[in-house]
C-alpha cells in the first residue's frame, strides 16, 4: 500500500496533511492486521483465496471511502459559498460607503 499516494489523494480532496495521514495509517494498519491474521493460518490455499478476497474488499472499501470523501468535500464547498459571498458583499458595502464619504469630503 503506497501510503504517500493515499495521503496525497486525501489532501487533494480537502483534508489537512494530518487528517490524511491519520486516515491512511489507519487503513494501512487495518490491512496489515488482517493480512497478518490470514498469513498465520495453516491452510496455504485458503490463505491465497483469503488474500485475494481481502484485496477485493480493500479496493471496494477504497472506492466507498473516496466516494464519501468526495461527497463531504462537495457539501463543505456548498456551505462555504454563502459565507464567501456574504463576505464579498460586506466588503463591497464597506468600500462603497468609504468612497461615498471620501467623495463628500473632497466635494466640500
């Protein structure tokens, strides 16, 4: 598992470096624990099958997690837009008011 690649993917989706690392390490630790448990079994054929199943499950988990993260980032984006627009309108109002008073001052 390329942890750096996963960390970068999480960062690209809007997570901080620390959050991305925690998620990636948690996923890697879970994966390593499951693989260690499977490798400790005596039945080699069952182990190969279990590892193949584990890989498929990890890929599905990655897809589900990526989808959920994408949804969360989009939700956050739509929550931030009104705040940014409100700040922009407020700043426009402040600038317009300042220009009005400056114009009145120099008009006198």
